[in-house]
C-alpha cells in the first residue's frame, strides 16, 4: 500500500483529504503543521507528500526545502495545497521543485487525479533507473544467451589482485571492463593539493571501467584494490562487440549506467547539503551496503579512516570525532578498528 503524508493545519481539510485517500486504497498519515510534517516524513518515508503552503511553525516552502535537503526524502513527489491563485506562489513552488498544485477548494476526483499522476510518474522513473543485483545477473545471463560473448568464469580467466594494487591511473588508455567477483575496489581522484577523493566503491557483482571505453577517452580517475580481490577482465573489443551487437545487452547496461548516475547524484546531495553527522551517517550506510553478505549477523567494515572520510566527504579528524559520538550513542561499535553498525534505522533517521 502506497503511503501518502498530508500536512495541513486546517483539521477539517486535513481529515477530508485523508478520508478520500484511505477510501481509494492509500495509507494516509497526517500532520497539523510543517515541523510535525517533516518529522513524520523522515520517519515513514512517504511515497508522496500533500502539503499546504500557509501554515504556522513552518510553511510549505520550508517543508519542501528540508525534505529536499535530506538524501532519503529528496525527490519525493510533492503536491502543494493553496487557497491562493497568485502566479508568484506557483512560480516559487515550481522553482523549489514542487511537482503539482491543487487550489482549495477542490473536488475529490481532482485530488486523486493529481495523486495518481505523480505516483505513476515516479514509479516509471524507478523502473527505468532500477539496477540492482538482479539486473547485473540478468546482464551476464543475456550475454551468455547472445552467443557473442560469455562473461562467466568458465569462459574467462579470473585474476587475483592484492590489496593496494593499482589497476589503472588517470590518463591511462582503457583496455578492459572489470567485473568484481570477490573483494572490493575503489576509484578516486587526486586534487591539486594531493588530497584523495573516493568517487566509487565497488564490490562483488559490480562492473567498472566501462565509461572511458564508451566515451572513447582515457581514464579520468584511478582504480585501486581496497581489499584482496578477484576480478574478471573483459577486453575492450569484446565488450564493445557485445554492447553494440545485441540490443538486449545494450538495454541492460544502460540500466546499470543509469543506476550509477542516481548514486552519483545522491553523493553530491550529501556533500552539498548534509550536516557533519548526516554526512558520516550517509558514508557508513553506503559502506554497509557494500559490505553486506547473504549471511546473517553483524556487518564489520574494515576500512581505513582516511578512505571512510573520503567516502563521507569530511575531514578525517571530523570523521573520527563523529564516530566516537556515534559509539557513545550506541549507533555503532568499534572493535579492532572495524566499524559495526548497531542501529541502522537511527542512523538513517538522524534529525540533524
């Protein structure tokens, strides 16, 4: 059941909207002011927000601004409710990223049409950009079925690389597409001051090194083994023959690239808007996804503090101080240098 958050200070209007939504099969949650609405949005992660503009405590513009600043709620479909029809109000909301407007008073069918339209649009986007492990597995399966190239270890050698091995450097000519069988690899830039910034962390099931081949340019970053890894190397020509010669494989790889683009946007939002605590939390959760395995039990993340700080986008000293705070708050534990997530939910829902 799709969740919709209704933020409206007028009790009658608020309850009327909630009732219409519930009768139409949606799960409706309500808030009577903007501050309460932001708190509930961060808690329940709604599929859509309907919000009045003029409210006490925090107006609708403030609500939209705060939700767009948070990585977990940024991009949530947002519909403004307004009793005004001035063009300037509409323009301001659209510039801030609102998806639609409903002017009070309104008919129930008008409300439902707006809701259904926004939910359908976001669902289509999610389907287009979805690229999880299943998609990666499908890519390999389709490659095998195409008959043009097999990416399985039975057909292609798997190479073993030790920790800290440099796979390629900025300016090198690309020769391979890499597929991670086991282990972890980082890609990173080095700025003019010699400071490293990690752009991606790859683990089992990930492809990397393909953008330079597709763009026909030299590598713009560096790739280094973060922990002992097994990599499958797909020659440049074989990769291009496969991508250009089979439409099914091309579509699968487009999904992978789209997913990576969404991940890049999330990283930029984190660097631009989040507080220090939320930046560190974001980095820890990103790492946790890479260190997850099918087995149960706690996830131990064995990674240097410098690399962890680079992923979070903060100074190493700030990271260490914040990790200490998180440990005191029992959000994480640290044993033999390894970070263990104790309360994933609270890390995701940090209020500041």
